[in-house]
C-alpha cells in the first residue's frame, strides 16, 4: 500500500532540512527520508564537531602570541564532553519528534527511487509528483593497496574520537586534512600530512599554501608534498604507509582526507532514466534533475559546501507547489536542531 505526499525529500542534511522547512511552511504534506541522523554530516561529523574541537587549542595558540598572558592548559576530557553535547551524543530523537509535531512524516531508512513519482523506504512506498534528492556526499577513499585491511579514519572518526592518538598520518592536504591535522597536532599528536600535489589547497593561490604550510610546521606538522600513497600495512600496531618515492611513514592511526564524492549509489536513478557521473547528479538553474525530480546540496557536485546546499534549497519552488501556509519550527542551527548557546556545566 502506498502513501501520497505533496513532496518527498531524500536526505536530511542542511540542504534537505531547509527544503523540508520551506515546503512544510507552504502548507505541503512532506515526507523526509533519512538513513542515518537527521541533521546530516555537518551537524554530527563535520562542521559542528570540528569547529568545537578546533577552538580550544586555537585559543591557547592565540595566548602564546600575546605578552603578559599565561598559557592555558587543555582539558581533553572536558573538551570531548562538550563536543559530545554539541553533537547531541549522536542522537536525533528530539529533532525527529519536532518534525513529526510539525506534520512532517520522518522515515528513518535507506530510500531509492522506484520509478517516476515513487520512493521505496523500509518497505513503504511513498508517492509524490515532487521528489527532492539531498543525499549529500561521502569521503572519497583512494585506491591505496591494503588500506581497507589496515583500517583507517575519515572525518567521522576524527571528529568523534575519544582519545588523542600518539601519531596520525593524513592522506590528503585539503581543507579537511589541514584543519583536523592541525587540531590533533595542537592536542599533542605527532602529525604527518601526505599530499599528492606540490601545494596544499591546490585550488587556491600557491601563496596561500605557503602561509598555511608555515603555520602547520610551526605546530609540529610534518608536510610531505608531491607524494602519493601507494600501499599500507600494519606492523606492531602501527600503520605503515609506503609512498611513491620509496619512503615510509608510520603512525598509530591513518586518516583519509582526500576529498568527497556525491552520494548517488543505490538511489535507483536508473528507474527514472537518470545517470550520475563522478560529479554527481546534473541539474539546471532551478536544480531540476528530471521531470518531477530535483537535486540539491553535495549530490549535485556543485561546490560541496553547506551554505551552497542551503542556498539551492531556498530556491523558490513553482507557485503551483504552495498551499495554505502553516507555522513550523524555524531551523536555528547548521543541522537545524535547536542548541542552547550557553556552555553546559562539566
């Protein structure tokens, strides 16, 4: 038996949540399908936890550049507890309840298209003339021999860690590798960044790379630029990364920070005559991907940034979409879940 909605949104990251909020406020009956946590990568494993962890050592670094200011100590246990509070202990139950109060049907399951206007999720069939794909992106895992067997972290493990590792090697010197590498280094980890380009942040001006490189090295980060990871193995509890020049780097943990790729696998695009390439789902200037299907956020491959996805989600839908407006809770956070501004007691 199928259920009919005015719109079905697949994916509850920042882009999906903004779209759901706009559609619900327009008086539409909306279904929100999310296979993990409502709030998405940004709220639980990326923007929010990374900045929460970056700030304390940044403040200490600032103190070291000022005359007459004592160097503060870092209390990792309290910092980690605060991080857990900020990401709500990876619990989205209150957010789900809020959406349901506002009349949004939340389905916690993997979703796939099953023909035009049909979405299958957890044995349910959701029908709608309007389907919005907001499935986000995954960490890109490079084809390094032995990587899967040796074990590795992505941004998810790095931002939810419970103990600081003694050493860490990052594969990739983009924004994620730089900020998380510096964070671990400032907490006392011995960090190496292996990057397959002569410049960090290879899309930026080389001068930016040099400035950032100097700051990283000042924090004790070892930079190995223009080097490619070829294989990894485990020896004595350490990951041994072999590079294309024959050199090796050993560390307790290995962090893959080689970029992200749109999440399109298993979406059932073929059932509606669509294809997705490495760059994601192609859309027009109104984010339309096909008849009755729109795509927003990272899955489009258009600048994989939270604010770009939210901008796409705010694009005004056709007038025929709107019904009688009703009041719903406004998003107040990157993950659109309300979070108090004050610091909790530790």
